[in-house]
């Protein structure tokens, strides 16, 4: 299994966990106050950022429909400014950004376009 494929599969697993951990809440504020669910979700966003860092640059350039840099930067915000996180922003990301990311990664995996580049 290529490194890119493994990273993408790990991202999909993290997305599934985010979806699971955020179920049953009706607002970002309520989600934030369930510290176990919120913290577990934040950890999965960090996992996604870490996996993006492992994907080679040529592969990322071949798939510009995914906002690789923006997602990685979001991981850095969570890791370095945890107490400044806006619960409503997290809620919006969970509800409007995670599923499209999941669908894009699933399309890439379905196309089999995950081989490691020889550029590294």
C-alpha cells in the first residue's frame, strides 16, 4: 500500500470519527461543552493535518480540488491555539466541510490515483 493511500485512508477514518463524535448535538456551543466529544474531535482534526503532511507534494498538486494547505493550517491552529478555538467555527466545518472532503478523498481512492511520486 502506498504512503499516500495509507494517509488518505487514515483521513477517512478520522472523518468518520469526527462525524460520530459530533452526533447528537444541536449547536457548536452544546458540542463544545461536552469536553470529551469536543476534545476527541479536535484530536481527529489534528490527525487529518498530520496525514496531509505525509502526502507527497506532487500528489497534492495533482489534486488541487482539496485545500491541502488550508486544512494543514487548521491543524496548526488547533494544536497551537487550542483555547482560542471558536466552537461555532468548528461546528460549521463539521457540517459543511467534512463531507465534501470525504467525498473528494473517496473519489481519489476509487480512481486508484494514489501512487507515491518519484519527486521526493
